[in-house]
C-alpha cells in the first residue's frame, strides 16, 4: 500500500470515531454562557443542557437519540439551539418522547430539523421564548398514533414563527395564554392548532392545508385569528375554525376554502361578549358557517360567501335576530343596487325550505342539488306547505367589494 494511503487511513478512522461520540460530553465541558459550535458529524443522544449555552450545528450536525427518550432536553434559562438535525426519539406518549423538551425561559430554538421523532418540540412552563424556522415531522403512522409537532403547557409570552410542520398529530396549546403563532405552515395532520384554556392567543398569517381540522379552540377567550389561509379541511367532522365555549373571539381577514364547515361556533359563554367575523372569504365549503346551540352573540361584517353548498346553518333554540349580519357579500343574493351605494336595496334573508331534509338528515346531503331536491325546493318556494325557517337577515348586503 502506498505511504500516502497509510497516512490518510488513521485520519479517516479517527474522524469516524469522532462522528459517533456522545453529545453529553460536549455539553458538560462547555462553559456557561459560551457558544458551542459542534463539528460536522453524528452525535449520540440523548443530551441535557442544564446551563445557559448556545449550541450551533450549521445544518451539518446530526444528534441521534437511538430510539431512547427525548433527543435533547433543555433545563436552563437563556439557551439557544440552532441548526441541528435531531432524530431517533423514543416512542412513549406517556413520557412525551420527542425531539426537544424545553423547561426554561428566554430560549431560542431556531432553524433545526426534527425528523423520525414522536413529539417535535415541547415547551413546559417555558416563558418569553422563540421557536422559529424549524422543520418538524413525526413518524409515518396513523395521525392518532403520532405525537404533537408543537406542545405548549403552562407557557406564556412565547413566539412560534415561520415553522414548517407536517405529518404530526396536533399543535397542542394547553393552559398556555398570551402566545403568538405567526407565519407557520402546517400540513397533512389532524388538528393544525388545538387550543385549550389558551386565552388571548394570536394566530396570524399561517397556512393550514390538508389537515382534518384547521383551528380548534375550547375555553379560550380573547382569541385573535386573522390573515390565515385555511384550506382542504375535509374530514367528516372537520372545520376551518371551530370555537366552543369561547368568548370574545375575533376572526378577521382569513381565507377559508374547501372545508367541511368553514366556521363552527356556539354562543359566547358570557352574554356581554361577542364572537366577531370580519372580512373573511368563505368559499367552496359544504357549510360556510355553522352555529350550534345558538343563542346569539355573533357579529358578521363584510364577509364574502361564495360557492358554498349551504352558506349558513343554525341549529338549536334561539332567535336568529340575536345575531348581527351587515355588509356581507352573498352569491345567492337576489336583489339590486338601484341607488348605486354598493349595498342591496333590500335585506338578504336566508330561509330553510327543502334544505331541511339534508340539514336534519346529514346523509341526505349526498343528494343536494339533485334534480329531485331542486324540484322539491322549487315547489316549496312556489307553494309552501309549511312556513320556512329564517336563518339570518343581512340588513345591508354588499354588492361590490369595499
């Protein structure tokens, strides 16, 4: 063997051994407050950061958990984790095995790749931190058997920004108020956002695509949901936005397209509060808006309803006039704007005629727009044998865009 190869061979062997060494040794020797720039290679996890530290991988460092527990755990304040590839967590839902478990404050977790992990990033009692620019994937199993891509528990004041999340179960936010979720993309999952007791959350500028449900909020008051694009939530019970036992919510400037239900909501828990829908585009859904257990308390202004199988459904007791509809654009409006002020000359009223059949018997929705139901609906309007139900009255239907 030539001499030059004899010289290179030990070097290659040493690099091979270096690439598979344990991560924890590097973390233990780093000084608090220092920057640890790991050489490119693969490191054995799990690892624990228990001091203020910046760990950087520049996209060339792989940390493999070896199928045990959580790949990287943070148990200190002022920690930055950037540019790592984390994979190979354990598979226990009870232990919340995943890519990163964070239990500190003022953290920065950015530009990491998490793959082949059960849960993605979990924030437990973590405040005033940033999770930004990460790519998160769970395992290719049934959605109910995956872990949450992001999980916030008793955490507040955090910013979740510009993450690419797919193939997870949910993004779960529990008892975690006053956090911001902006610019994220969530695809091919069960619930994109699942809020429970997450008061005053801001959900803005996200793309939620091909999930069973877009945004679900339970007992979460003061939500702001705006400028999101929510499309293809066509699970049988799915919705673009679903609000239950939630008061004082604002749903504004969203594009909600091709969902089983565009917006679902019950009435505000507190009678002085309102659930407000403004400037949303609600199109190509089976039901545009679905109010259940309706007792009023909804305000809908300047929304656009287009090509929905049925624009609005209200199920439950209550007077439909307890809701306020004003300035919405309806593709089913039958009226004129003779004075040219941009609004219809008479109110838009939505009544239920033959549609009662499929609204009260959901399986009959398959026959919606069939010749038989169209004929029955025509006869009902021509000579009704029962009084139709008033669903809503928009006092100023909009004829052109503002």
